C-alpha cells in the first residue's frame, strides 16, 4: 500500500511539473503582445514582497498573496529580480498568473547582466509556463552615473543582452522598464527590445504618453509602473495630510481608466505596487514617511513618493481602498 501511495505521489508531482514546464509561446504582432496567438492584456501588479523588519524579498506569504491577486483579477506580476524557486513559479502558474522577470545590471554576479549570468536563468526557465517576458533594467536612463556618466553605455549593454536572449529563447519577448518615454537615442540603440515598458508618473493621468509613443514607435508598450501612494505629505487638492487611502484609490482609478481607454496603443499595466514596503525608508520595523525616487514629482497628489505606502494591501495584507478599485477595473473591463 505504501508503494502505491508513493507511486501516485510521484505521478502527481511529475504531471504538475510537466504542466508548469509547458512552453507558452509569447510573441508580438504589430502593437500587440500575443500569448499562444491570442492578444494578451496585462492586468498586472509590481510584486516585491519584503517582510516587516527585513530588507530582503521573501515568498512566505505567497499563498495568501496569490489568493488576493486572483480576487483582484490580476493576471501578471512584475518582479525586479529573478525568481529562482521552481515551487514559487509553479504556484504562480497554477494561479493563472504570468511573470515579467527583471534582470538587474550588477547584482554581484547573480543572474545579472554585467556577469552574463542572466542567460543561465533564461535557459533554465524559458520553458516554464509562468514566464511572459524578460525585462532588462529598471529606469536606468535616470542613472548615467552607473555607466561612466554616459547612458549610451547602458543602451549598448541592454541591446546586446536582449540579442543574447533572442538567440536563446524564441518564445518570449524582451522588454525594459524605461523611465517615462524613451528618447530617440534610446530607441535607435535598442532595436532588440521587443516591448517597451515605461514607468510613468504624470499625476493621475498618463494618457499623453500613449499619443507620444504612437508618434515615435510601432512597437508594443505597456506601463511597467504607475499609480499613487496612500500618504499625503501635505494637504492638497482636497486630500488631507497624512495617511490617505482615498487619495491613492482615486489616483489608481484614474490611471487604470486611462490605460483601458487606450488599448489600441497600450498593452496594460503593472501597477505599483502589491504590498507596502517598510524597508524603503528608515527603520525596517516601522512604516516611515519619506523615501526618494528620481524624476517622481508627478506622483499624485502631493508630488512626493512616500515609498513605504504604495501597496494596494498593507504589509499585513489588509486591503486598502485601492484594492477594490483594482478589482473593479480588472474584473469588469474587457481586453
């Protein structure tokens, strides 16, 4: 009897693994992202779960997080560093969610672009069903100082890394998270980028960027970051100073409505972000006011990115008002 149960357990595990490793073909057609020949609209969230008191990502709350994501209609998560645990990717896939995997430039030789180890990760996981796209860098155009004060050095590295990915994986597009609209230099030097993600903070209305993008490129784009935080540093435009869920909820609603209204150009959004991050400013055991992000004066509605207050759920996974806004938009709007 024990042997029978052992065999059954092995078969279930084998089938689950094979299902997760089923190759999903993701490509682009004109301005659209296609998954297995069907248009795919990103109803996403940025996900970097750092527990209270820590500054390192942990998937301890993954099961609870996935249930909440499913409730909100989220179909895509964007992560800032690769997920090495196959069990985590399997759970994400089982929840019907796909992942945009981000690679940093210099991560001390671990799955990074500088060392070239990113391609080892690509080859290890390129057949996993959860993978949507491979992302290179996160708004590095704001940091030429990382590249000998010449941003062209980054564009060369990024474009070459994208070329290497395309040579090794024919089934998933390359992307990047660019700070706002890429200029002519970025576009000319980055022909191997298939889909342009853009971190856009233009108050609560990113609509203008879609026309701007249409005028400069025929490639697909999506908003890799946008949204608002739940703290007002000052009283402004009718929103009171201090913790303010309504300000975040209103900004989130307006941003998402803009995205859904412009689907002919925009392929969706990974809203920033899923959970509050107490590690970003001050004491990791407390939620601190402040924090700093470059080129972020367009953050609604106080012009200040209070970095530890961006979650649609708090660090204990209590839903904020913005959670219901996301749920309403993602579940009721067609794509």
